[in-house]
C-alpha cells in the first residue's frame, strides 16, 4: 500500500511539473520543469511494478536527453561564451542581440580598416555592402548638403531593408575600422533564420531611431567639405 501511494505521488508530481512547465514562457525554466517531470516519470516507471518498466524508462530517458541537449544549447546561445573572442570588444554595441545571434552575425562579416576618403555608398547606386562603423566618422552628401554620422552606426541599412539604391553618398573622414557584410549573403542567412532576421532588424531599427534623434545637429568642421 505504501509503495502504491508513493508511486501515485511520483506520477502526480511528474504531471504537475509538466503542467507548470507548459504555463511558463521562459524557455530555460520551461525545459527545466519538463526535465524534472521526466526524471519523476522515470522514477515512477522504476517502482510502480515488481519489475521496472524498461521500455517506458528508455523512452522517457530519450526524450529527457533531447530536452537537456536543447536546454544546454539555449544556455550557450545566451552566455558570453557564444561571443567570438575577436569580436568581444564590440559586443556592447550589439547587446540588443543575444550572444548566439551576435555570433551568427559576426560569422557573416569581415572586420577591416579602411583609409580616409574611402567611399562606402554612392547616391542612386545599388548597395552591395552593409557597413558598421566601429570608430571614426562618416561624411554624408545628400541633395547638396553635407552632414556626419558618428561611430557605432550602420551605413547602407536603409538600402538593405528596402532593396532600393542608396539615397546618399558616404565617405570615411579618417582611417576607420569597419565591419562589412555582403548584402545578398546577409539576406540569405536572415531568410534561413527568422529569429536572427528579427534580431538584426531590431538592431538596425534602434540605429535608425538614433539617427533620427540626431537629425538637425550641425556637422563638425571636418565634414563640411567633401573628402578628397
């Protein structure tokens, strides 16, 4: 009788873990609850009868292992270990992206130093490369006016989002460290991974919002003339 009551407790506790897990949005907590529930089910299958119910035990162990692997993957993608060593210095500028998504973004980029006067985009011309300015300043020529874009900004992001030609010509004011992505390659990666696409679009939207907020500020003297 005591064994039966104990087995009843195990199966009810296991079911309770699953119910609570399904009510939780956080993926790590959800998977943890399901893992505990699976362990309780395995315990139940081991004691409910005179001999362990091995088929049920092995089936539960398989599903529990798959859940554990998925949970470890989630934890890794959210941890600092997922950030590539060579890009850890710039991750603070991309912290809206989870480390795993940032890693995917950096796998598609090259990090390069470009000289002063380097042309990034040309007005009314297709944009093949999306840039991110790590340091330095960008001069922008649009409709006869000239203004600047500070460091830690995207260049070519509107063309990337819309597929339209560049609306302005842009140049580097000084030797600058930049990140470069081939637009078509980046779009293919984004199409394969909707979560990644949403995270990247959110990052670009934040950048655009910052540029709108800065609109109207007078440019520094160094960018009031077209770079040679």
